[in-house]
C-alpha cells in the first residue's frame, strides 16, 4: 500500500464521523444493513421505533433521579434548541425540513412555546410563535420576542400585540452559509454584557456584517457575538470543528461544546483553536479543557449546572449530549490556577434505545434538567444519503430530569418573574441558580431600564450586599450606561476575586478607560488570584501601552506551566501590543534580556509587518532554533525579505542543516511558501537550492495531480464491498498489524487521540463506533457520499499547468491546498486561470486493488477497536 493511496480514506470517514454530531437525520437510497451486534454502531438504527413511554423505560440514571416526559410528538416537531422565558415557559425550535432546506417554497419549521399550566410537570399548552421557518437552530429570548436563526439569516422576531405570535421579523445578520445544514448558526446565549453569543458550524463559509458595515469572515467552526440590535458583529474565537453548545459559569467564562474529540472548551477571546484547514499559530493552538474524549465526535448541547435542585456532587458539573452513543456525559472540573481541567465522571444518563438523540440540554427555572431528544433512526447526513426515506420526520421528545432522592428537600416551583415588582427582582439577583440570575438581569434591563438605576445603586451601596447581587448589579448598570465610577471602583478593589474579575471584564468592554482604571488592570497582574491576573491581561490587551510589556512577560514567566490558559492569554496580550505600530517600533529599538527576546520573537510571526519580520530575522541570526519554531520563523521572514535577505536566509539554513537533509527540506518548503506569499521573486540561489532539494522530495504542488481512477461500475463495486464485509476475518490478523498499517499510511493526515499524526484530516478518536460496514463502504466507495468540505479542486494555471488538491485556506495573495501526500502547497491567486470544484475526494478510488485482503482486515480490526472505553 502506498501512503498517497490510503491515508485520505479517513478524510471522508472522519467527516461522516466527526460531523454527524450536532444534528439530526439524513438520507439514504442505498441499503444499510446491521453490521455488528452493537446496536449503537448502526448508522441507520435497526431497532424499532418506541413510544415515549417505552423509550422512558430504556433510560438509566443515578439513584435518586427521575426522568419524565415533558412534551412529544405530535405537539412538537423534532426539537433542536431550547430556551426558557421569564414566565417559566419553554421555547423550542423544531423542524420537519432537516436536513434539506426549503428552497422553492416557504419553510414549515417552527418556534413553539410550551407551557405547563396545571403544574403536573408536563406541557399541556402549545403555541406556535412562528411556523414558516427554514431549519431554525439557535434561539435566545428577548423582551417581546426572540432572536433566532432560520436559513439564511439571524432574525429578531417580535410579538407587538402580546398574543404569543410573531408579527414582525427584522433581519439582524446574514446571509450565513448553509451548504452543510448540520453545522449552522446555533446555541444563541445572551451574556452578562447583553450581547448574543453564537456558534458557527462546520463546512459553511459566511461573510456577515452588522448594520455599521463592519464585517467578519468565518469558515467552519467559530464563535461570534453581536448586540441585540445587530448593529455590530465580532469574532470571539477562531477554529474548532463544529461547535454546538454554549454555557457560562459564575466567573463569566464562556464554555463551548464541540463535536470534535475534546468537546468541552473554555473559550479564550481571540484564541485560535485547532480546526479544519487552519494553520497553527506560531504561539501554538489555544489550550484545551479536556485531555480525553467521549469516543465519538457527536456532542450536542451543553449545560453547566449551577443550582440547588440536584445534590452537591452533581452541582457545578458539565452535562452534554452524545447523539451517537445515546447518552448524556457528565464532567466535573478543577482549576489549575485560572485553567479548568475536566474530569470524566460516570455518564449521567444512558439509554438502551439507540434512537435517543440528545441535541440540547437546558436548566429549567425549577432546577430540573430538560433534554431535547431529536428522536431518530438516523442522526448525521454523511453515512447515508440525505434522501433516505427511513428518516423519521415526526418524532421528537423533551425530557425532564429531576432529583427526587431527598424527600426533605423543598420542591422547586417555576415562578412567573414577569409579574414580580422591580424591588423583588432586585432582591432576587442573588438567586442560587445562575440561569435565573441572568434571566432576571435581562428582565430588569428590558422592562424597567432607567427606573431600575437608583434602586440598584441603593442596594449595591448597602453594607450587606451579596456577591452574586453585586456582580449582576454591575452588569445591569453598565448595560443601562449608568454605572457610577465609584461603584465600578468598589468592584475593582473588592476583596472578593469574583467581583474583581467582573469589574475587570467591564473595563475590557469599555471604549476608553482612564489612567486610574488602567492602574486597576496593571495591579491585577500582581494579584494572588490567577483569575484576576488573567482578566487583567485581557484588559491590557485591549488598551496596550509599551510599558505593559515587561510586567506581562514577568507574569508569563511566573505562571505555572499547568496554568495554560493564563500563559496563552499573556501571549495574546503581547501579540495585541506588537500589532500596534508605535509599540512595535519601540520594541525593535529596545534591548531585551534573552528570555524576553525569545518570547517576543515567538510572537512576531503573528504580526503582519515587515518591521516584525526584520526583528525575527535578526533573532534567528544569533539564536539556534529547531523544528517547527524555526519553520515558522523562516516562512514568516521570507514573506518580507528582499533578495539579499532571502539569500542570507538560505545560506544560514544550508549551513546549519548541511547534515540533516530532512530538516533542510522542511525549511526549504517553508521558505518557498513564504516567498509565494510575499513580493520578492525567486532568486537564483533559491532556484538552485530547489533543484538540489528535489532528490529529497518533490515540491508539494508537483504531487498535486490526482492518479487516474480505475473505472468500476456500481454493481461491481457493491459486489466487492459485500465480499469484503462477508469475508472479514478478524481472527486472522492482529491489532498491532492494523495499527502499523494505519501508522505507515495514514498519520501524515490524521491522528488518534493524543498520538502523533497530521491535522489535514480531523482526529479519528472513536471511529470504531461506525462499525465494519460503514468503514468498508467508505474505504471502497470514497466518493459515494461526500461533503463539499472534502471535495477536490481542479486548478488550471495561466501557464497551462494543471493541479488538484483539497482547499485549506486563503493566506494573503495565495490559496493553500493539500495534495495527495498530505502536504500543503500554495498557489498564487494571480497565476490561477480557472479552478473548479470536483465531486471527488482526495482519496484515490483504487482501494479494491491497492489494499490486500489481509491488510484490509487488519486495518478494519484496528479501526473498530478505537471506541469509547468508558
């Protein structure tokens, strides 16, 4: 087997595998039979449909917990996202269209308001707020209506006459890409500052602007935010695969669930996370929260339980849905400094019914947990065609999980907060449940506005004000543009680190801060509390000054290596300083000690500037860098070099690595890519170097023409697939043989868990849940069902040369593609005559010839072993 032949077979598997996650059903014209005794490994579930009561009996929960049905078909369609309002009603986006968007007719999907009017724990009143939507996913509630996504825009839907019917739709943002309907705008959440936080899903590309005209570009996984009037939009984080879940904690940190293998992430604003087609920054990928995975990239919905209805061991836990394993995972978290580290606990809910698909989880106002169940035999739309008639379009359930083990515990009852007077609302800002505190804050801002200012100030200046109330009061007054300076300073100088953190967050949200306020942030770097230090870094990163650089470096050096989030935030803070032209000029004219010099040099490739490149150039002349660090530097420097500097760079690399041809070749590739991105033309020395490097490996673009595929008709292909499935003999091969085949042929593009491997394709942890049939079909029929995110592009150059490869990203004046060897290559946009998207993957369609039967069985056995061990 050849590396160029095999390693990309997983490219399409992984997409089917890692993306099935966030959403729902799919289609299939081909027969998918049961391929294992594990009913949860069937892409199309082979077990029968169960009634809600039969499904309820299939659930297993810890002792003392009870699950009851809150709503089901026919009262609702298939649920996606949920939110509770101030009256205790549950708003649900639900769909019959998914996964095929309505294109030539109005959509039939709905936002439905569910009410339990008699208090028996089950919805008995259903009101369709709007029923003409097109695969609505994300929803959040505002005064007088909702903000929700419906292809292709985010809208504000208003009920102007209080009849619970939307009579006005205002486009806020859009259009968003919807090529892939399982990864669109989802899980809208209103933050402490009143802005809407949102996820942008996999394989879609969106260029959106607020009404101010300022736009952002998003491809695949991102998070972004916008004010409720849609006047502006800004990036929050970059990268990740397919985020589908957001949750706040009491410190104000925003966590996100991703369908990838390390799903729960505490988001660092401005950070770059590992994502499809994304280049790793010179400062590295942003740190993760989890060191393990759930064995399937199919995670949907996230809640952080801050309340009192559940017993203490289940409070301050993260709960997330897994739609492939049909269970709810539970994780606790501890902090290493400011950095969260999650620990996997026993799964909270396990279902024996593989149709159970928990796509969203929310805390109810009664402290119970509510689960949206997209009940279906099919959940993704890569393992089977979208047109599969077996998709269930009518079944959908919402479950309610309550702790009943403490008979002495007072029963929590939902409360209609909309009828409470202002004084009661203000007094209730210390409610032990975070979601209620946030809801009350929104209600005060929206309903009472200026009327609430003086009562809030009076409470916040009292001597017995509680921490939770003070935090919410700070944010409410800030949102009302009425926060007195003395109250903000009271928060910034508080002995309570949590109050201090929120005070600093407010500083970071301001357009301008005073010198006195700057001192609070600078002093925050000296705090004994790492949370305070970290948010102080965020503030100083927004308001950079040259004299902050040294104290930030000192904090970076003093921080524990386990406090990864604080150290990464410090690097982001320094990067924002270096991106300031005046500060950068001062930095380049200052003498730094060796430690500071090394840190600044590491960040320079993140600064799009010839001045930064010159700083980096001078650094590598006197410092011995190796590996990826040196590749980053020479690639960056060569973008801005003149011919003399470029030749010096070549001489330097050749001299240092004359006896290490492998490293020299990697550096040669980095320099040629940098030259393609810059303005200097190829020098004679670079050309001669390239001629010598050819013996170590051709330029990536030279291997970017797809091998000719052997023609094979569908009937013969199906016969080969069935023969491989029926003759599979795992007893004749070993896991070690399969692992060696994978390592030899696949790791240039893929990796499993924390093992070494490439990132051209996603992490394949948990791939074994797909079963023998799905893996065999994908290997032997790679182009049967693919997403546009994995299609090859045919590129015709102006000189007549033809290339092809997987599109990765755009970098300045070049487009980056991946070839059939898993290597990236660049194509200057100015030299492209034509490019066309092909309906094929990078994976050559020849595996029936190139993979021997014995090797094939070994590979399948190994891949099937990669499952969740918990």
